[in-house]
């Protein structure tokens, strides 16, 4: 790879380390980091294959909620495909009766 030219400080440091034969001193991370490595099975369904008794009692869910990656990547925190559903309720506290109900359109 002699055709590559270092353009920043990190690249210059790496090039110098290779030239000085010090590459072995660089050690990769020894542990996996990030939310994609979190495995927390069991929260998806309850003992009966449903979702009605998840997190009950509340203490049973403390382990799943205590790690830094609360939800796996495939579960969105918020998803709203109807951006104007609350246009008649400026304050949810005062205008909760005006909140729209969203139903899928009929396939006629």
C-alpha cells in the first residue's frame, strides 16, 4: 500500500508505527461495545406466548431496563405515520378529547 498518502495526524502516527515496526503495540478492543451486542432474551413474550404480563411484577423487568441499551435496534422509540393526528389538540392535557383516532383506510 505504498500508493496511499497519510493526510491526518492519526494516519501519520500509523505510518510512523509501521515504519518503526511498532504495529504490535496497538491492541484491539477486548470487549464488544455498542447496543447491537446486547442480548436480553425473554422480554418479547411472556410465559404463555403473549405480551399481557410482561414487566409484571415491575421488578422482573429491572434487568432488561438497567443496561445502557434499553431497546434493541429493531424496536423504534417513536413511530408516527400520521403527523397531523393531534392538530386539534394543542395541549393534550386540556384538549385530549380532540385527539384524532387513526384507522387504516379501507381497501375498496
